[in-house]
């Protein structure tokens, strides 16, 4: 690992360890037992190397350092250093210099989720092109179910994308690295480069010819063989260039892929010898670095020891046309060097670049080609060779502007600036909080007025402290969200994809969670309620058998157990009450139905679900990207069309839904109703646990009531006593994120953990 330089820990992996991560999936023909064994060995080595780098970083880390990890070889490092980085207040940046594969290819990796999760411990993940960033984000959304941040991004660096993981925001940046023109300029002015240029001109006999060519690694994806075939076809089909054009092609073996390099070299030599035999030795100079004498195709030889940057720059001085025919290429700065070299000499120059080379997206003066289309490449070469000096200089000037403006130093400065800015924004969010506009408005309308609408980053729950407060309490109120709190959200989504048409077959909590709920509800000192956006029949089916457990459906519109503002309907032990103030307005339902139907017919896999107080458009089965896009558009249209009705429209990308609900009904109103019940006014322990925006209403209600509690009613006189009870309130959100809750747990497994801790106390009392 690189040492600490100033305040930046710069980590760069070596080439070749994990090339399969950035190339493509193995073919079915290669899926043998030896392949699986080799894959396990490679993955084990990959983990070891990442751990070694991580350990070295941790041993050198200082407070407020900036950590910048480079390359697809070290994608697990951010996760392995995240805890120490937080302790030292050090932000982590990751930059992937190679193309990030499409989600289809990346999904073939057995360790795909581990790799993504390792990357997502960085504060910023950088890519050279939007295409690569898009591929990464699609993989993260499809494999991990992540979504873009929906709030709190106003202080983040502008121009960046983002993802939310456990509601922690990870920014994704796009910036292409460049060369350092001043350094290249110094090399061009050196006597060594001038000497190399003279040696090349003398040894290659290029006088009077237009020169095209390039420098490539001996890798199949670099496309050197395709370029040679295209050049042969050019001379074959365009007789005017015979004797007027020469190719100078330098190929360099890949150090850690000797066998593959030899295969590619053999193919290139065969084509080069064929061209020389057909069109003369001076028509092509194929130079293979380090090739033995018997394999040389040119009298000019370059040994491995002789090959250097200055010699490469000398090659650029010779070329009039640079051709790059890579079939897949991430970071290739050779065209940048060529452009600057030609401008330094005051000469024109043309780049013919493969569409699959990353630099082709930023060098707008280049001629772009599809390397798989031989005819297109030949036509592009003919066009480049036919340009007069004025046109070639004009095309080159476009690229010179970019090369001079987007230097290596400016790229570094931009990324470090963004890393600091995002880190500062995270700190500001933790200190100042952000305001949830919709939530605060709805709660104020409900009369709760939580002036604590400012939300902060919560601290981690200490289970022992929770259990101590629970044990010492004489009266307790416990309120839980359902999906995402008692049941993992990804489990719910998977179940909905399979059973959304089957009423009463909703995903139930695990047996362990049901046992905890049953035990806690059986304690006479407890008032336990589960609040959800699901319908009453669904809630009754999965939780109705638990005695003394309060159930709240449709976010508070329906409730089993009654309460203030509710009117009973149904009968028997499973009687439910309906919120009386929530008057159903059929007109808004008709408008919402028409709009949702329009989107449903145009979004495969979507459907609408209707409740007494709400209309829900679901896209669990739709393509994740298209579904989310359609959900965003539907949300905008519904907000506009239903503005005159007393309803709220909420788009929840994490739950793949767009909901229209009666505005005066939410979990906050219901929670306040529970706390105001006579039996709960003396409660000295309140616990609320939830995971999403609907639970923020619940947290706000418990905070507001804790600040202005109602005094308990005396059983003897029926009057309020003079003093309100001393109450301990625990608001717990699932996932560390800005929230009105003051505490958090990582996931639903930790929810079960503290439930079991509370249940254990109840069992010791013989409940």
C-alpha cells in the first residue's frame, strides 16, 4: 500500500489480479470443475490482497485523513477500513478506472453482492464515464434493491448521482482523468525524445509517407489485430494509398498474461507479414516490444528494457493518424498524449477511435468507428488520410481544448474537493438535520405540531439500556412498524412479486418475531400495537391470532381495539374501528384510478391496489429502472391533478409504490391516540420502532406527547392528578439515516435481537 502523503492515503492496486471483475462472464463451455476450483482460489487471493491493503491503511491512518482507493482490484477495501475511517473522521473515496460491466454480465459473478457492498462503504464512487456509473447503479438497484436519495442531497456536490444504502447516501461521480500537459511538454523538449524520433525516422524509412498507427497492449480487447486487418483492407480497396501510406504499430506484451499475449502476437505477426508480402516492406512496420529475432517483422527492434514513456512519445511525433480499434477499453490516455504532441509540433493530426474506447466520449474532434464493422473502419481511415492540413488542425484543436482543461491535477483536485464537500455535508446533516416538509405539514394539520421536525442522525441503540428501562417501568406502550421493521423489506418485495393478487396471503413475520409479540402482548403492563399500511384483512390474517395485540391498518384509518376518533364496524373478538373524520371522497378515487390505469397499461408488471382510505400503484414486478421512472412520472401527475383534494401522494422507491392517502390519517395521529388512552397516561416507558417515512409521524407524535404529557386520571376521583408521569421514550429507526428517532439499529435482525431481550425479561416474570 502506498504511504500516507500529506493528508491523503492513496491506494492503487496492481493490474491483473481481478480482471474478470471488469471484463465479462465465463462462457458455458468453461464452466467445469476446474473452473470453479480456480474461481474459488482467485476469490480467496482477491480477499487476501484486499485485507493486506486494508491493514496497511489502518496502520497508517491519522485523524481527518482522506482515503482514496483506486482500481477494481481493491473493491473490498472500503468495507474493510470503514470502521476505523469513521473513528478517525476520514472520508473514503473509490475510483474505478476500468469499465463497469452491464448488470447482466456483473450478475454472473458469484460474489456480486459482496463486491457491491464492499464498494458502497465509500462516500464517493467515481467512474470515468456515465455509462460505467449507470451500469454500477443499475447493478446496485437490481441486486441490492437500492434507490436514489430522495431527500437531504441539497448540500451534496452538484452534478453527482447517488444511492441510498440503509438510508446512508453514497454519491457517484463521473470525471475523466487526463494527462499533465506540462510534463509531456518537458519530455517533448528533452534531448532523449529528439534522439528517439531521429532513430525511428532513420530506421523505418518513412520519408514522404503519411503515417498511421498506434501503441497497444497485446490483449485481444485492445484490437491490434482488427486494426491490422482494416489497414490491409484499406490498401486492398483504395489503391491510391499504396506507396503513400505507412503503418507504425507498436505492441507491448501484458506482463502477467504471457500466454494470452503470445496468442495475440502470433495473430498480429501473421497479418503484418501478409501485408508486407502484398504491399511491400515499407508499407508496414510492426514492432513488438521484446520480441526475439526470429519473430520480428521490422528491422527496427525495441527491447523490453528500452521501452519507456519517452519512446512512446517519440512514436506520437511520427504519426499523422492515430487509430484505436479496441473492443473494450476503459482508461486509455494515449490519444491525449498524441493530441498534445501534435499540437506541440504545430502540426495537424487525426484520431480514429473505437466507440468502445472510453476516451472516444470526451475527444469530440475524433472520428468514431465501430471496430466490429470492417467497412466502417476502412472508410474512417480513408477519411482521416484524405483530410487536408486545415481540417486536421481544426479537428485536433477541439481535442486540445479538452486535454489542456482536463488535466491529471485538475481531476485529482476535483475529486478531492468533492470528497471533502460530501464529507462536510454529511457532518452538517448530522449536526443541523434536514426538514421533512410533507411530514411536518401533515402532523401540524393533525394538531401535533412537532416543533422537533428537525431530524438528526441517530445514535446506535444500547440494548442493555433499553432492557433496564423496560424492567423498571410499571406501564409500557410499544408501537412497531411491520414491513421493513419486523419483516425484512426485500422479503416483503419478493413475496409481493409472487402473491400480490392473493388477498389475505401477505408475508407474515418470522416465528421468532411472532413469539416475541405474543409474549410481550400477554404482559398486562404492556400495550403493544403493530402499525402498517396494509389492509385490515391482511393484518388480521397474519397477526389476528395474537391476543391483546393492537393492530392498525392503512396507516391508522382502520384499527383493531378502538380508540379516539374511531367508529366500530364488524363484530366479534376481531372487531375493527374506522377513523370517523376520514371521509372517503369518491371523486379523488375516480381521478386517481384513471391516471393509475393509464400507467398500468403502459408499464408491464405494474398493478393497482385499492384500500378504503388509499389507492396504491405497485411496480414490484416491473423492470426496476423503468418502474421507478414511471413511478416518478405518476407521482408528479397525481400531485398536480389531486391538488384540490385532501389527500397526500407519496412515492416510495424502496417499496416500489406510489400511494394516494387521505391526508389527516397517519401513524402519528394513531400513536397519539394510543398514548392519550386512559390506561396509557401513566405509562413510564414508550418504545416506537419503524423504518420509513410513514414511521416519522409516529416518532414525532411520541416526542410531542413526551414534551406535553397528559396527567393520569385518578381511579378514585375520576379527575386528573396534578403531576404527569416521568416517561422514558425510545424512538428507534431501522438503518442509520436522518430521522426524528434518536436511536437506530442496523437491520431487522437487530430488531429481533432487542425484542428477544425484552421477551426474556417477560419470561423470567412468568408472563
